[in-house]
C-alpha cells in the first residue's frame, strides 16, 4: 500500500511538472509576438522620420536646382565670327593716273633734285666745297622718307597730289608701309650705283655688290609690273599691307604745319586743271584735224565723181561730131 501511494505521488509530481512546463511554453509563445510587435512598431516609427527627413532634404534640392550651364562649344558657336574686311572700303575713290604721276614727280624732285644738281657740279670739274649742299640733300630725303610718313602717314608728293594710303578698314596703314614704299626708289638708285661702280671689278671681289645692285633693280621692276597689272594699282608693298592709294579730301580742321602741307594740294589742283585743259585742247585739235581730213576726203570724192560723170558726156559729144 505504501508503495502504491508513493508511486501515485510520483506520478502526480511528474504530471504537475509537465503541466508547469507546458504552461511555460504557452507563456513563451504568447510573450514573444507581443515583444516583437513593439520592435516592429519602433522600426516603422524610426523609418518614418528618416523618410520624412529624406523627403525634406530632397525638396530643397529640387527648389534650388541651378540651370545647366551652356558648354564652351555652344558659347563659341553663338558668338559671331569676326570677319576681316578685304578690298577697297566704301566711300573712297582710287587715285587716278594724273595724281599718281604728280606725286611721283614731286617726290623724285624733292628727294634727288639737290643731289642731281650737286653731281652735275662735280661732273664739270669745279673745285668747290659742297658739304652744305649734301647736308641739305640728306635732310630733305630724311624728312620725306622717315619724318613725314611716321608723323602724318603721307609724303610731300601725296600732299601735293591730294592722295593718301588707307588699308582695307579705311584707316591709316602702319608707318612701316610708308617707309618701305618710299624705299623702293632709293633701293633702285642704290642698285644702279652699285652696278656702275662694280661692273669692272666683278672678278676682283666686286661680285657681291654687283649682285646686290641687280637684286635692288629687279625688285623695282617687279613692283612696277605689279602696279601696272593690278586692278587697284597696288605694288608688292601695298599688297603685303592691303593698302590702297585713294583721293584725299581735307577736313579743314588742320592747324600749324599740317595746314601748310595741306595747302600744297592747291598747287597740285592747278597742275591737274592745266593738264586737263591741255588734254582737252589737244583732243579738240585732233578732232578738228579729223573733221578737216574727212571734209577733204569728201571733196576729193565729189570731184572724182564729177570727173567720172563728165567723161561719158565728152565721149558722147565726140561720137556725135564724128557722125556729122
């Protein structure tokens, strides 16, 4: 009996323990989901502020978004290309043959007139001191070759002929153009002197100077043919600097020495007028000669016709007389 009672107690304790374990397991199953829910809620609660912050951060960026800058290539395309002007500018008229001739003649006389006179004195064998004359000649050449072109862009011949040089933009060319353009005549003269001085000394060391003289003269010849065959009468230096010799119109605002140089154009105008009158008179004389020649030819033809008509009549009268 005692053993049966002990066995029952043991079974009861085992069952109680098993029930207790089952209750704990049930409690564990119920408590775990309950704890997980708050964590998930906290995660959602934390995620919402982050998302709100992200949206808040994104919206200001969208508002303050700067427009895209155009590329450099697009800017370069939008800018208009600067076109360099070419050809004779509008509003200017090329200088004619007569102003060019007057300018060349005046420059030649100014530059070499005194020197030619001094050389003619030396050729006569006169023993005299010509130092002052050579200084005056050198001073005149320097003024017309360097001083005036650098200062005004023109020389004495251009002032007298009322002409000037301009570039394709209508402005005064660089002073180097005037200096080089004026140097062509001097180089040709120097070349001629070198040829004459070294012609007999070619075999004895004069060949380099002789060749230099030939080059200077050839350059003058080439420049002459360029001017003659150019549509704008441009020489080699003019083509190099894109310059044109045009008519100059005085503004009337010049003062001092410039006004005096401008007044030289009155002499050139009178020269042109007198030359035009001479040309007109020569043309009238030539026309009168042609008319007189035409009249004489007409009279001779009329006389010839009259003579030709008179001959048949004479032959008819002679035939009638013979029949009688």
